[in-house]
């Protein structure tokens, strides 16, 4: 029995990815901070789709969280053939006005934990005839984003890391994909402290269910990169063809800290 391991699985895109994989009769290992949400999700998916679901309540922004996940999996003899690094969040505001602890905590989750999990599970993934890594970035990664400067940079890291990892593993059984969602109807805006932008963002948001399906389909089709939604894809492509100052100026106007 092989499992898909999903981080940040208790809400938003991660929750929708869990549903999408459960529909396909894939057993799940779910990791997130909220035990109550994980327990509810475990019961829901097991009853609805007849799949096995196990969970670990863990704050993935804490140091050594990846090692704790690997220890849990080894202790229970779980076999992992899909690794989905979905956990992540943003912090909105000028760098000088933001507590450095908030920025470094976000960097730990968005970058370091992701790398540590990939490093920890590559040997296990290689044991399978076919296995997958799906790393979640963001369309914010394709240009600098003032007031989301650190967040955008962490997601640019995810894209470049995933591209490199894909080439490193191209002769193995492990397919590596990066998905970059645009605005999605999740709790991201609330956690990032961007409530002033909520109404504006909702006009352009995709549902997490739609994003999850596109992402999972792309992973199973062994795509290198997936950008969800045509408008998001087009905006990302334009960053390659116009001077960097133009998309950065647009981003600055969109994400200004005053509504």
C-alpha cells in the first residue's frame, strides 16, 4: 500500500488536493496544524471514498518538522509514492515594518521545510516504479512584489529549486512538478493580513477545487510547471517579454498596503 503525503492538508488547496486524490482511490497521509480539521477530514474522506487516511498534527513552520514527519512515517512503515509540498503562507507589508520573526518563520515553512521534505523522501520515492513530487509555488514568484517581497521571493525559490530537482531526477522514477496558482478563494488573504484586498481579490479568484484538479492532473501528466488559469498563465509569460519594471510597477499598485 502506497500513500500520497500532503502538507497543509486541512484547508484551501491542500484540502481540495486531498479530495481530488481520494476520488482517484489513493490513500493519504495528511499533515497540518489543526488536529480537529484533520480528524474531520479523515472521517469524511474515508467514509466517502473508501480510502485509508492517516494524519499527523504538526506545525510545519517549526524547525525539524520535516524530520518529525519522516520519523512518524518510518515508525508506522508507511510507503510514500507521492509527496505534495503545499504548506505555505504570506506576510503582507513593507519589510522594514514587519517583525523579522514573521519573515523568517514564513521562509522556514515556504522554503526550508519544503527542501528538507524533498531531501528526506527522495530515497523512498525512488523505490517505486513511478512516483511524484508536487511543489506549490505562486504566480507571485514571476516578478518582484513590493509589500509581498519576501513571500514572492520564497515562491521564486520554490520554482527554481523544483526546476533543478526535476533535472536531477530525470533519469529516475520520480517525476517533479511545480504548480503556481494565482488568486484562489482560500484563507491566504486573511492569514497574510490582507483583508483590505479581499473584495478585489475575489473578483479574480479561482476555486481551490479547480486549482487542485489542474495541479493533480499536471502532476500525473508529468508536467514540469503548471500555472492555473489562462489569465495567470498569460501574466506569467508577459514577465519574460517586457521590462521587469513594468510587472513590478503593476504588482506594486495591486498590493499597496493602503486600500
